């Protein structure tokens, strides 16, 4: 099937990048339904083309209104995703004489208020900033035609449900589009609340599945050997670009320092970094000026890096669905990729949850040269309560003795 078979405006199609010449499965399924004005709950793998799946029909519907009012709002979980969605849609919007504006934290709200003085047709925003502008009366939703929740499951994971409910309460009834790669119960509840009973559910791929072209390997390593194992793998394979995920901000910085010390060109990216630095670092990585980017889950959703070959989980995520999104940074747009995970004993329950969610075996394998010597935690490995009490008594005696000695020397 070609895009021309989807009843899309010729100006829109001409504005698509040259590399986008055939609609993906989610685009084939979603575009006709959205053009009809129906509510959609769309489930598709990361990297499958969801932005164009909702962006193309939403832009076409707005162009048919002949209005300068705000007609569509796209809510996303992170600033980086807001920027990316805007960059993808802005050229298409210009082809129809429409204007897209980005509204998210990390930029002075005064600058955004100034830009909103000009007519805008589509807003791409993070929930908190959009709500703040709406509560100040800077943005009005009375002419809104379409609301899109992109990466809807992540919006809920990150605790934005209160902001989303507050925003929806300010909006008129209209088309509601929810796009996601996973379907947690919280998302089902949200869909039932905000979408019509005639909502169309679209599943482009098996629910919670990973892309078939990702070669996944799970290495069983000692917790204290992960940094050395990562350095070894990078040197062994001579990868040009590697996206590394950890769970904590401090761990991202610490791991980055170890990589730099080992002579690897690396940078860390997480929520504590200033927005300007986050944007600069991400751009350097996209331009292949960095070999390794160590990131927390601020990057797990929606960030597209062309032909990214490798994703490595130094820490498994606490939520199984996040694993699907992390490794989905590679093997995008029909390309193949590699996803490696370094797993210690304490993460075996997380691994089991990932296996259950994805329906994949994901066997543990040993990494050559890195023998696992850590022992799994068990009841038998713990000291008996009386031994702990004995230790406390010994510590108390030492404290009293030390205090007596200090007192006698005064």
C-alpha cells in the first residue's frame, strides 16, 4: 500500500521525508479511522511510526476547518519527545499553512506566552506546562477538535494522571486518540473514561511485543563487575554508538566517569541536567559525536536516533514495560539492532517479569571472562537474629569503652 491510497492531501504527502515512502502497519490501520473522526486506542511497537499515524490525519482534518484557532493538542511525557514530535510535524503543518508550537518545561514560560500571542493550530506539550498556561488563561481549548496522548502508558507511569484529568476537564468533547506500546490496566481505565463507547482499538503488533529484528542477549554478571563488563563489550565490538540505560541519576554520572577514564567518549543524560545541556548532549549523540550516551529513562520513550545499533541495560528497569521501550530505541524503521542487558542476582525477579510480559525466553548467558561469583540472597545466607543481637551488644560495649577512654583523657 502507498500513502496515496490513504486519501491524504497531496501537499502533506509531498512534505514527507524522502525516506518515508510507504506507510507502516500502524499508519495503514490508524490513518483512515482517524480521518473519519473516530476515537482510537492504538497499540504499536516503539519505532513503528506512531507520530505520522496520528499526525497526518490530524493535520488534514484541521486544514479542512479553515480556522486560526487551536484545534489539536498532543500531550507527551518528556521534553525530548515534545521536541521530536514537533520537528516531525512542523514541515507537514507548514505545507498546509498551519503552525505548530512546543510547550514544555526547561524554557521560560514568558517566552512561550509571547509566542502564543500569534495564532497556533497545534500544540505539542508536556502536561505540567500545558496545564499552567491553561490555568493562566493563556491557552483556551474551546475550539479544540483533537486530543492526542502520545506514549500514553508512560504519561501514567510518570504520575501525570492528575494533570491529564485536569486538562481534559477544561476541554470540550472531541476526538480522543491514545497511542501506546503497552496496555497497563491504568491505561484501559483512562481510555474507558475519556473515549467514546465507539472507540476503535487498533493493534498493529502483538501486545507488549518487542521488534523481531532486535537481537537480545542477557548476560549474567556480578553487580560490581557491570562497569568493567560494559567497557569490555564496547572495546570488543568497537560499536560506533551505544545507548546505555541505568535506573538512577547518580549511577549515570558515576558510570560515565568510569567510561571516560577508560578512554571512551561518553556523556550522561538525566533529569537533573539543565535543559540546554540535555538538548546539546542528545544532539551530539544523534550526530555521532559521542560514542556512548548513559541515560536514565528520560530517554526511554519516543527518542529517535537514526540507525542506532546498540542499546545496553546496565540496570534492568523496575517495570517490565520500560524494557520494551528501552530496547525499542534500536531496530527502528525496519532496521536491525542489538540489545544487551547486564543482570545480577538481585535483578532476577525483574527479568522474570520481562519474560512474562514479552513472552520471550531470554535465557541468562555468561559473559566470557566474567565469572559470576556473587551468591543469590536467601534466608540461609542471612545471619541468625541472635547473631545480630550479639553484634549489637559488642558494638554497644565498644562504644561505652571508647566513651570511658575519651572521658579519662580529658
